[in-house]
C-alpha cells in the first residue's frame, strides 16, 4: 500500500494587494537598471528574480507576437506589472461550462492582480518589446492549460512546474501523464479507503458520468460530482462549493477502474485539497466485497444506502 503523505504546515500566502506591491517594487528595480533584460526572438525570455516559501517573482520580455497559451496557475494567486511596451490580456469570464474571453490592453505602469481560479493568456500584439514582472503566491507549482470549446473551458493538460513560461506539455504516452499525476498523490486500496471513510472522516466523491454509474452501480454515502465541476465544487474558497467542502476535508476520488480518479485527485491536491484515489475504482471496490447499490443518484446528491430518495448536497451560501 502507498505510504500516507504527511502534510506540512501551510505557509502564509500574500494578499492580492501585497502581490501588487511586490511586482511594482521589482518593476521599479528593473527601470533603475538593477536587473538585466534580454529579448529573444525564438521564445519568451524570462528569469526568476526571487523565490521563498511565500512567493516567487519573475521578469519576462515579450517580442512581437510572443504570448502564452490559455492557462491558470494551479491554485496560486498572482499579479503582474508592465514595465515597458504593452501587453494584451485575454481573461476568461464565466464558469467552466459557460463564459467568454475578454481582451484588455495593459500599458506601462499598469498592475493586474488575480485570485487562484484566474484563467487568462497574455501576448504582445503591439510590436515593440514588452517587459513585465510577475509574482505568484504560493510559489508557482502547477499550471493547467485550456481551450475554449462549445462556449466553455476544456482542460487540455496539466503540468507540475515552477516555470511560468512552460508551454502546454506534450506527454509521449498516457501512462507518462498518469505516472506524473500519481507521483503527487496517495493511492488507497478499497479496504483502506473504506477505513478512512468510516474511521477518519474522509469523504468519497464519485466523478463518473451517469451512464457509467448506471452500469456499475454506486457506493452508499458517496457524493456525486462529475469530473468537469470537481475543483469548483470541492475548493473551500469557491463560490460554487458544496457545503462539505471545508478547509482540511479529505476527499477520496472514485472512478471506474482508478485511472481518471488519479488525474482528478492530483488536480485537487495541487489546490491544497487533501485528496487520494482508489486503486481499481468501483470495480476494485466491488471485488473487495464492499457495498454497492444500483446507480441513479442525481449529480450533487449523496448515494443512499438503499435505492430510495437520496439526500441533496447543499451549496455553501
């Protein structure tokens, strides 16, 4: 069985105002010539100016047409200040399933701050070299990359990285992507998961679509949250969270055979949410002789012990 991960005390996070002040201070140092700026045509030049347990700071130059891809910062809040030139920022406005990109021009001296769920891309569309200072708190450790599909956000990939200029990662195989995700989570056997639920207060979350739950059944007591809403429903600071999404609540993710659940648990863990998944998924759970009831529970409800009226999962107000 995989060893349990021991959580370290959380470091203090900077507020958005503090992040803004940090980028402005380093921007002024750049203007004073205290930091060298290099412009490269092949790729965006960048260098880390500072990093500690609380925040990291980066200096980036942008030549004509250079830009990022649509991304978030894996649960880190951030800020950036434009030192020279101008940048075009496209910010996702709306929910994961419905919204749109809104463009804004960011000129010299302008500072932008953002929270932990911010999705944007940034590019130089004006021609002259642009220079900017970026800060993240906690220090950047994960980036998720997206594209807009059918009016919503579709996540293309995730990468555990401390480099804000990383492009969308291209894994050579699905196994490689899975190994990267599992390196950062705890995996539990079905019996160990059942003990964690009954004895330690862990909650089971079933991320399978309705048709899979109808075929393979459901686990009594599991919360049904389909994969595309998972982070928004379980993050304690999300406006769309369910009532059970409290600080420190441990979640055990369940899928059909224990593959998608690993990727989902890794995503939760990257946001500071204690998360694990179950080896073998619902099939392993049933093979271990643990209880399964017929499927049919609605999304964001709790699977009952018997096929009667399920209990609704309230959203936090």
